[in-house]
């Protein structure tokens, strides 16, 4: 298999996976926001059942946010290994411009991982804050006797 094909597999595989994870994060966050907007907390007689409903899909968003940088780093490490292989395969002269270009492309994977992780972490924190607020509102409604039995 030619080196360019291997480079494309590493590059597009990692970037593609990160793009997919970004899509999942956005879809789950939108679904959760719509759910939070429409939920009637008064209909829940038990706090744990409300909490279970409110926290669905949040662990997935948190997992993506915490692991996306590692996926990006994996892409960078694989690309750098490939660069060292290319350097080792060149027996006559080493072209510094080609090496720098490949190193820049390798770092693209780390940047992509961070571009997925940062919004995922922000979305998770925003959603968990909303969950805490809804649970507090449920406690207030319970204390005021406004829960539907």
C-alpha cells in the first residue's frame, strides 16, 4: 500500500471519526434541550425518576468531550510514526519542506480533537446545570405541594 494511501487513511479516519462524534454531540444536546424545554416536572412523584429522565444521553456527551483529544492525539502519533517511516525510507536526501508539511498535517488531528472536545464539554456543563436547576425546581414544587399525584 502506498504511503499516501496510508496517510489518507490515518488523516480521514481520525478526522471522520471526530466529525461523527461532533455530530452525535450536537444531536444529543439539541434533543436534551428540546426535552428540557417541554418537561413537566410536576408530573414526577419521585425525584430519582425525574433525574433518570433528565440525565439521559449526558454521559455520552461527557465521554466524547473527555476522549476526543485522545482520538486527535492518536491521529497525530500515527501520522508522526508515518513521517519517521518516510524519513527512514529516503536513502538519498531528506526534503525538509516535505517533512514540515507532513508534521503540520499530523498536528491537524490534535486540533480537530480539541475542536470536538471543547464544545462537547461546554454543552455537557450547560446541560448538567439545567438538570440541577430542574431538580431544584422539583424540590420547590414538592415542598409547596404542587406535584401531581
